[in-house]
C-alpha cells in the first residue's frame, strides 16, 4: 500500500524507516519496562500491521486517518483508539525530533463516552478477599494494599523495601513517570510486615499473571465471574470512590492516585453527592 500527502508536493522517501523499525529503535528509550510497555508494543505492532511495511519520511494525515478508520472497523472503542494513538504520537514525536520523519500529523482525541465506573462495595470486598486469602495469603496482602492505597498492580509488585518509610509508601515505577508518596492505613502497613529474606519488596514474590489467575478463581467462586469489570484494577476505582464519597476534595484524590490531569479524576466527582446538600439550605430561604 502506498500513501501520499497533499501537504507535501515534493516527496522524498527515507528508505530505511518503517513503523516497525522506528518502534524497535525507540521503544526502549521512551517506555520503562513493565506491563505498560508490553501494551505499547502490542499497540504499535497492530498499527505497523495496518500500514504495512511501507517506508516513509512523512507520516501523513491520510495515513493516520486510515489507521483510525481501520481500528474502528475492527471494533475498537474511542477510548481504546485514544490509548493506541497516544503510543503512536509519542513514537512519532521522538522520530521527528531525531530527524527520521519530517513532520507530524494532527492527533485529535476521540470523544469517549462516560461509562459507569464499577467499584466494590464493602460486602463484595469481604467476600472476594476471603476467597483470595483461602488460596494465597500473599495475594490477600496484595489485595488489601491495592484497595487501601489505590496504586496500580505493577506499582505494588515493583515496590522495594526502601520505598516504605515512616508508614508511607513511595511509588517510583508509575505510568506517568512521576513518583508519588501516600500515607498507609493501618491494614495496608500491616500487609507489608513480612519476613524480608531475599525478597526485593513486600509483594515481589508475585507476578501479575499469577495474581490475576488467583483473582479470577476467587472471583468465580463468590459469584462475580460474569462481571467483566471485576478485574484487579477495580481496587484502584474502589479506593478513589471511597475517598470521594468520604468528602475528600477532588484535587487531593488526584494527587493520591497520581493522575496527570484533573480530568481523569473527575470521573469520580459525581460520587460526591453530599457536596450539594448545603445548596438546599441556601435555596430554602429564597
């Protein structure tokens, strides 16, 4: 397949650049090791398959539109397309900066539907955690830590002992690349109190694959097997929802979760129903 760009009347092809080659060249520089990098590699691999093996010096707007249209035809939601385009944009910005391509197409964020955010009620948490504990004490400790800190699974597994100081936990291996420190609840702190031995950190005996396998077994046992939103990440949603419903202002919740933008945290704002109660008293007098 060949592409042309109406914005460039003079075409000069760089014969040694394909999207797959750019990915191989820069993925190790742009993304840290971890599950996010695995996802990025998959995203860029799919996009490279869509555009084929063409070599290019300009990633044109037509090419980008073709990729987005193909992803949509394959059933990708706008939210999924946005995640894939974020990876592509980051790669192409680096390639442009290094002189591998001459300009960048305009990336426009696809409008995402605001879906319902699923979180665990206390009763659901108790049933699920009990089933997890019956299978693996270490998985239970990890579950408690996740729901009381709101951290991501990879952030918890990547903790070292030095990251735990004075009843606080510092997360360095974050999705945004920015570290954050949060205080620990008494039970989250207790979840880290184990014999260190040769372990790198309190949850380093785990891999994400192993934890998810135990999680799925427990989830099925307690009758949540058909709920596709009950994945380990629901513990992060649960933590956020409890903070908001407990009256913590949205900016502090943003800092707690480590969101780069307030918009990401605003997904939970509707849970702060008590914030509007004071409005009634004002209106009653008029």
